[in-house]
C-alpha cells in the first residue's frame, strides 16, 4: 500500500511536523525552526516551502538572516552543532546538549535530538530564553524516539520534493 504523496505521508512524519509547527506558533519570540540530520541535511522546517533567498520580496521586507530561509537556518544549525561537538571533544567534556548564541538582533538555539540530529531555533532578541529552551527540550523528548532512519529518509525526500 502506498501512502499519499501529500506532505508527511506517515503518521510519524505528520506528528513531527505538527510538533514543529506547535513550537513556532505557541512559543513567543520563535521565528523559525529546523531539524537537521547528522550529515547536515534539512529534514523538517517550520517553513518548508520558503526559498527566502535573494530576490524574494518577503525575505527583503524583513530582517536579514534565516527567518524565512530554511536552508540558511539548517546550515547554521549544522555548523554550530559541528563546531560545539569538536570543542567538547577537545575539552573532553562529553556530548553537547544545547548551544545558544545571543546576538544584537536575534538568538539561535541548537539542541541535540538523537544520533546526531539537531533541532535549531531562530528567535527574537527579546525572547524568554528559558521558555524557548524548555519547549525545545519538550520537542526533543517527544521527537527523539520517532526520528527513526525510515522517518528521516521520508522527511529528506519530502524536503527535496518541496517546490
């Protein structure tokens, strides 16, 4: 039996998208969210259809950065994850649980999900960082056991087929 070709054909993939959408809509200050695989590929995004690059009127109207650009946020999340994992190894400090970067005009949070997958959040500079981190931890707790190799493969295909 073949699943329909709509976004997230499996129940697990639809549930992950729902959790991600809920994180963006329910947590004040969250602009965008991305789930990235251990090899740096975007698996899931709060804005899967957005190109958000140069020439996009919506991207030019708002602040610069990964706000609507899923690929940009995925790249940042993957890079921060790699950098902090390397730093933790050099300092013999174990695995990285969470990384937070506070900037003048925003914040980026990265949290490990499972087997190298990462959850990344781009938030406003005035967000309540503890609330964002709490809701990210809830997402990780709910999504970690669902993010199986089969679901990761399905999510990758879904992102590749998004116009």
